[in-house]
């Protein structure tokens, strides 16, 4: 049979590998750069006709625990998340790391060096070392797909969780990838009861931890010799002036740069299994070279596993930057510096000069035109201008442009921070309005425990749930409030968010159309009054579908009445919509038709009534 090849996104290649490898249960929580993996698993499972269960978890911890139980029952299973999500699942991961798995278990964690869309740029390879779990680090989409099969195989042979760690450039690259058929693996659910194997007790750890150490030692030996397709040397064809040890996408970048430079005097050692590191292989390579550069993202995980680093130019001695993504231009500069040569001039420097000459300035990220969150924030500010505003992880974090985000920590923390800000002022006898903001998906993910805690402890603040009917920031995935499932024919159940809020013990909850600024402001004032009088949290749900992913049909065209506009810029600085711009020559605001989506909300913003509907249209 002739092989079939297709250009795939890196995440699609990983998904194809998951389905082809016979995975029976696949779960995830969306998070960039991992979000495309699970929908692609569902699509390939439908295409190939497998019975794979494919589900979004309410959060990463739940997704991991659902999938890992399937592994306990003997099925091949996987859980997918981003590096920050691994923190949420950490409790379960650390415990299950010491179990003897029954079915193969693959943990896919996508890293975001930079970071581009994360609170941190932490390194999953480091977490794998911390948890004592073997880690595969792909350098391309094709290699990531192959690693899925080897990771499942390794997991089953050593009865251990295997980690696949693609970084953002692997997740979102496109490459010609070979497509195969589904493996015939003996996936039959049969849970064999054994408390000593499946129950995490302190007494059991005295046996399971040494057993885990033995597993890692055995895997280390395999990585030394049996994984040459991932750990191999690209020798220099002339006398080497430099030796490079590189892992992940850094290897691909190094090879591209060396090819472009026409260098034949640089030897490269590729490492695709950073933990446990094939130490002898690396030490042998170092011993044969005097000038060694080590490139890895983001932490010095491979460096730390080497007993002697004195010959290495790396992060330990500051030669390689200790933060940020190793972009091609950075790696090129490091190679030239290690070679003792001048870096060649680059075309991007000419581009920067041209941009400066044209006075082109990049715009910071902003909420989309017509985003309901912008209207919700404006209503909150109008109601309680002196409030403290803890916010959360989602599109609405961009409310910082409206000066409506005072603190952000992690998923669900806006609710808990509302409690903390209340207590800080309460102990001093002060009454301080606090309005926490959280999205609908994030509320389901991790906001519920904080709300229950606030009800239980009687913390007085307002929780604004910005409900745009999907998980918008990561591309529009479903969540329990929607109830949609990924595979054809699968039906879920939508969990009513208001019933859930009331079930947490909240006595005051109101749902408001997000675009109705006047009603929103009234609802927030009423919610704060109830909260302060009864010393309890109140909730306002601002509801409107995402304008980008689920746009509404009715449109209200607007214009600026030049006679009424006084040029105060209030609409620009406090509403911050891309559809509103300031005409410096005229000293007036105007509508930018390129971006305006005719939501009509800005009519409620101008304090002078200068933004009006065209032709007297009404909402």
C-alpha cells in the first residue's frame, strides 16, 4: 500500500498519532498552544471510524483524572493541556507518577516559551524531571507524531506516564506528514482491583517511590541506546570549530541556520529525550569537542543533569539567555558569538528602520470590535468607579486597556481575590467595593470553589461573570454551560450557570444583556448594595455571544455628531474600541468603518451624547 502524506499543523500531527496509536480515551482542557489537538483527535476518530472517547474536561485536573482512570482499566489513554494547565493537574500527576499503569498513558503538554499567550514560560521538561516521568521533546510535526507511538509503547513497557512536550513552534508549524492506519492494540476495559496498586497511601509510597526510581533508571538506559532516531549526532564534515547540543525546536532552527550559512565546521548533537537525559551520549560528545554550546528552551534541564558543565556555554554561566524564546535571530547571534565571529547583517534590521521612518507603531492587543466584555466593563465602571477589579485569565484580561483590571493571577483567582480584598479592608473597618470579573468557561474551570468559599465565609463583593457562550480566548471551544461535544453523534448536557451559582449558596444573582450598559450599571449597584448589607457575595451575569465567533445578526450603525463632540477623548480612553478613533486635525472622535461592527454600544458611552445611531436607529 502506498503511503499517504498530508501537510498538517503540528497539533494535527500529534492528534493523528493519538488516533492511529489506538488511544481509547482522549481528554483535554483548551489552552494555547495546545487547543487544536483534541478537536483534531475527534475529527480523525470520525474519519477513521474508531471508538475513541473524546471529551473536553471542565479543567485540566479533571481531564487528567478521567483519562488516567481509563488507563487503570487497561485502555490506552491520553490527556492534553498547556504548560500552565499542568499546574492545575499537578496534584494527580505527582500521585499517579508512582502507580504501575495498566494501559499506556500519554500526557501531552504544550509549552509556550516567550511566552505568547501564557502567564509563565515554565518548562514541562523540568516538571517531568520533578515528577520523575520520561519526557519526549519533538523538533518537528513529523517527529511529534512518531513520538506519540514510542511514548505509548514506553509507557506500557515500564507501566509509567509518558510525557510529550511540543513547544509552540512545533504545535503551530506545518509539515508534510505520513498518514497511517489505526494500530490493532488490545484495548479492552478490565479493571483489576488491587488497593496496593491503585490506592495512594503513605505506606504504599515507601514501596512505589523506589520502584519509580528503578523505572527511570531503566528508561535512562534505553534512551542511551535504543532511541537513535531522536538522539543522534550530525557530525561536521570538516574540522569542527563548534559543537552544539540542542533539543526541541532549537535543533531545527540550528540546522536551518547552519545550512543557510553554509557551515560545515559545526557538529550538532540532537536530544529528543531530555529526561532522563542520555548522559553518557552527551558526555562523549562533549569530550570530543573543546567549544560546546547548549541550546534548550526554557530551563537548563539538560544542563542540570550533567555532572560537569565547565566546557559548556549555556544558561548556567549566562552565555544563553535565561528567559524568553530562543528565536532564530537569537540562536544565530549565539552561534556567531560562540564561533568568535561577527553576526551578518539581517534584512529584519532594514525592516525595522523602514518602520521607524514610516512611523508605523504596533498596536497593543485589544478586545475585538463589538466585544460584549467591553460593554460589561464600562457598565461596571459606571456603577462603581472606585471599585477594585480583580480579573482572570481570558479575553477579558484585555480590559486592562479600559483601566478595569487591577490584578490577575491564574484561572479562577479573581473570585478568591475578591475575598482577599474584602478581608483586607474589613479587618480595618473599611467598606471597599470590589467587583471581580471572570468568564463563563473560566468560572466552570476554577471559579466555583472560590465562590463557595466566599459564600461560606461571608465575603462581601460582586462577581461579574462575563458570559460570551464559549471558550473564546482559545478558539471557541465548548464548555459545560454549552454542552456541545466533539464527536459526531455525541450529545452532552448544558449545565445552567445560574442554577450552579444558586447551588453555591448565592442569594442574589441577576442576568443582564451585556450590551445594555444602563441595565448593567443598575444591576452592579444593586448587587453591591445586597452584598454589603448582607455580607455575602452577589453575582451579575453579563450575557452576549462572542461577536467574533458567534456574531449577532442585528446591526446598529453609528456616527459621531461633530457639533456635539467636544474632543474630550473619553470614548477613546475609557471604552477603547478599535472602531473609535480620534481625528487629531479636527480634534474630534470619529467612527473607523474598517473596524466598526455596528454593535451600537458606544452610543451609551459619550458623556455629551455625540455618538448617535445613523437615521435614528434603535436597539
